[in-house]
């Protein structure tokens, strides 16, 4: 490890949140913010919460709290603050001026983590696009402070010229990235079309970040996706075939984790990735049953799915990480069609999940019992490939089969 990386790890931040009403769980939100800070390889030196009727439009928190934060920065020798909400350019500028330290908001922190975790070219494009949109929004509000840098009457100050140049460069880069992303999206659409023509059903693993989606996919398919305890381990979707009983196959897709206050820049940039859930036939909602904030996390997932227009699909909720609990809890998701207690670590519930997936697939399949002459043996191959061949018996007249097929294949056999 280099000296630079060690310095990076030593950096400590103070968490700042605003509680707007009694029902808001600001303390829980700051716990999650602390996890995000640790994921970004920094430490937490302290936390400050202010009760207010509304977020201060100029400095995020009030003057009294600013003095308290200033003292805490001096006492803890922290290098900056992380605010639990997305800051406007004015709030960002004023906080930096008042506190004379590094100021980061929740959105920027998530964007930094995404930038470090993106592996595929698509992931990198999506992250850079979100970062540039975030920067562009901040530049607009900084016009006044930048133009004060100089210039005579009736002329633009050098700060204004720099601002215009920055905005133009950002606009050009955003335009180029959008073009690149469009190409990637076309490729993704082509893959979806190919999947559809294969008549294989697709199940999408969705859930709060760190719920264990990658662990479940690895346990079921041996996909070899990175698993760790940090938030946002998976940014790039992975699709693998999963064989159910009777040679029936289904495609299993892992998706990026959801989080409360997920920045709208990210939802827009990662739309093509998040839409995997929209185009899936079945939703597998993975929940971390050992997390005390489980109910809030489930609510966030359902809200994000609604934003993406994911509706009217069968939902299986996996109450994961049962190995961390003492005894089986009575977990039930009333918004889902099925609730299963699971553990990617011990394998608990995975066989039940396969059975449920098969049950859902069979609902849309047609049961057949038929004798095919030997000349039609090719049709049996279609059943084997796209359906489920239960029995195959060679008799004098031909081949007798029992099985299930999709409606699309039924006409061909």
C-alpha cells in the first residue's frame, strides 16, 4: 500500500443531517451515510443533527449549528463534512466559505463510490455522465461568485469566461457520452430481443444495496460475482442461466442496489441497467433480514421499482441472511406473491426458490402428452430446449412424451 493510499484512509469526516419532523429517521440515515463514508475509504469523526422546520436555503443548517460544526472540526481535526442531502451550489459554496473545509453531499459521495466501483465501459460512461450532470448543475449557481473575480464595468470578469468555457466543455462531453450510452443501450436492447426469441424467462434480482443479491446469484449459478460487505459492490449487471427441475432453464440477472435518497442523476444515468428489472418476467426481491432498518429498505425498493415503472410482475421476496439470526423469524412481505426465508451462506431457501420459480413458469405453460412419429423427432428437441420434458418413451409407433411448453412453442409442435 502506498503512502498516498494510507493518507486517504486516515481522512475523517463529520456527518451532518437535518431532521425536518419527528417521523423522519435521520439517525438511521446518518448510520447509512457512515457506511457510505467507510465504503469511500474514509472515517467518521463525529455527527451533528439539527431539528428544523425546513433545510436552510443558504447554509443547509442554521448559524448556531455552523459554529458547533466549526468547533467539532477543530476538536476532531476532521478534514471536512458530509451532508446527508443533496446540496445546492449556493449551500455548497457558503458552507465551504464559512467552515473553510472540504464539503461533500450525499450525492457526490455516492457518485465517488460508483466511480471507484464501475468496471465495465457502460458502468464508467454512466458514472461519468452522472458526475458531469451534477457538476453542470453546480456551475450554474456559482456564476455570481466566479464573476466577482475581476473585470471592469460592462465586461465579463475572467471567472465568468472560465465558467462559460467549463459549461461548454461539460455540455459537449455530456452530449458525447449520451451518444456512447445510446449505442450501449441499443446493444442491450438487442440482447433482450435475443433472450425473448429464446423463449427463456428472465428473473431479476433487486434489493437494497448490500442485501446479498450477488451472493444469491453466486450460490444459485456459480456466477463468480464480487461479494463484499461494502455498499454498491455490483454496478454492472450479470446474467446467468439457472437450471430448475426437469431441465427447465431460467435467466437470472443481478442489478445495481437501491438506496434511500438515490440521486436522480444516477437513476437517469443508470436507467438502462435499472430497466433490467422492468423487462424481467419475475422479480426476486432480496432483503437483508438481519438489518434493523429492513422495513425502511423494503419501502425504498418498492418506491424505486414504482419510479422505474416495474408493475404487474410476480414478486418473490427472499428474507436473506437468516444465518445471522437466532432461530427462524416470522417474516412476510404482503406486497409479494411469495415470501421465502433464505441464506446464501448456508443454502437455506434456495431449493424452495427454484420450486417457486418453476411454479410461476408453469402457470404460463401448456401440459402435453403426445406420441410423435420418428420423422417428427426434431419437435421433441424444441420441447427439450424451450420447455420441460418430463418423460420420453420409445415405442413401436414413435416417441411418446409428457412435458410442458410455452404458448409460443405449442403452435410449432
